[in-house]
C-alpha cells in the first residue's frame, strides 16, 4: 500500500487526470475524456501551474497514474488570518477503490497543509456521494457547513 507516489501533475498527465475525473457517475456526464482534450483542461492546468497556492497532484503506483486531486492554499481574514487547505476533485481509479489509496492521498494532503501553516483543511463532496461522506468522516472531517453553488455556464453539477 505504501508504494503510492504523489507528485505534481505535468501537462503530459492531463489525459490521465481527465480520465480519472470521468471515471464515476458524476464525471461521466460532465467530463470529456475522449481522444481530443477540450482546450479548457489545458488552460485550467496552465492557470494552476502558474499559481503558487494551487497544486494539481497525481498518485502513481508502479508508474501508472491511479489517483488525482487538487490542493489549494487559501488565505483568509477569518480565524485571525488563518490559511485553509482546500482539497478538491479527489479520484481513485474505480478498479482500485477501497484499497486505502484515497486515505494515503488525503493524509499526504493534510501533511502538506500543516507544512504550509494552514489552520484547517476543508473539502466539498457532492451531497449524493454517501460513500465519500463516510470516507471523509472516518478521516476526521466533520460535515460542518452546507455548500451552495450557482452554475454560470453550461455543464452538469
């Protein structure tokens, strides 16, 4: 299990990351993992790569990308100017779920947040993802807030 290597994604990793994002019931309708990548993915990757408070990460096992997530460091005035770590778009390849790889990724992310001086780590997960809710609660996360979104453009939530 400890043979998971987590590193910053490169541009060459984007097709594998998009495939992971599309590898579940929500992603199948909102992502396009076809042969030709939508330019939006590459533009988003470039913006993430330029921003020192953003990291797109991949998890590799035996040289194969098996997981991904985005880690953001957010400054804020509340909590006396505390930084927050935001974990988003967590995915493990569907055939490897339930083996503890997600736990390793989240524990890795939490440690990076500590190193960055964050006072808390937060994440969002879709309200229909009951298994994900239970997973995060086992890791110590608490369902403390209600998240809301306003869609401004096309695409499924």
